[in-house]
C-alpha cells in the first residue's frame, strides 16, 4: 500500500520508513505540517501516519482539514503526547487509531495492516479463494500449499488486485500504488510486473485480465 508518513524527527522517520519498506509498502515522508497538508489535498494515499507536534501545522489541524473536505483516508496518530485528552481530541477529530511513542515497530506494522483491512472490509489477514491462500502479515502466498515466492512489488500488486476485484485499474493506478515519489517507474516496468505475477498465479483462481487500452482487471475464476 501507499503510505504517507508525516514526522519531523528525521531519525525516527528513517527507522519507520525502513521497516515499512521491508514490509513491502511504498512510503513517502514529509517533515513539515503545512507542506503535508498541501500534499494531501492533491494526492491520495492508502494510509497516513502522522505526528501531532509538527512545524507549520499540527497533526490535529491536518486531520481536521482532511475530514472537513471529505477525505476518509485512514489516519494513525503517532505521537509522544500520551494524555487522555490528547487521545480524545485525535480520535474524536477523525483519527482511526492513536499510538504513543516510543513505538514498537512490530506493533506499528500490525496496526497499519489492521487499518487497511478495516477499510477493505476484511476481518482477517488471511485471504482465501479456492486453492490460493495469501497472508497479508507474512506476505506469503501459496497455491495448493506451495509457496509461489513473490517479490515485494509482486506482493504489493497482489494486495492491490485482491482489494479491487472486478475493478479496472490502469497502469498509472498501479504505479501510483507501488512507487513512492523518489522512485521513477516506467509503465513498461508495471506491465512486466503484472506479467510475472500472472505467471506465478497460474493454477490458482485469481485471473488477471488485460483490458486493451484501459489496464487490468482481476477476478476470481467462475465469478
């Protein structure tokens, strides 16, 4: 998934980004609250992680701005402010979760997965369809019990297709989900990734169909 981290502590931000990158997510970081607020007006993310005490504009102000314009992107407040009043302000202001620093990165990663599951309507990290099992936590997919050995980008693509069954996704849509701003993907690279994933899913129930001139659509066989 595509995540925006808003955190002015650069050392902590790098640590969080390294962990989430290792989990296969595309993650961008902004250190200034005002710049982050402007970015969120023009760019869609799957999840926003943000501190409260930021230069330019506070996390609470960014959150209020997002919700006022109808932006329902899941938001996890990540802050050293542990008072119950601060938690109430954040949660009542529209935050989906609130975690106090210092944070265990394993817990943070699990909370990120939970928020994305909640948004997609999934109650479990495990997705099953026919002989395919995909575990969002371990990033392991099997067909007939056999690990199909997905690369990180392929895991991201599989998660995207599973979350958008029966919906046409353009190459631009996919690139936007799997690459951060500091990467320079080509649409040919996206096409090659889809081709590799399609081959690895062979023998399973998920069909990745190319819609000429439009993009791709994923569906479960016999649906």
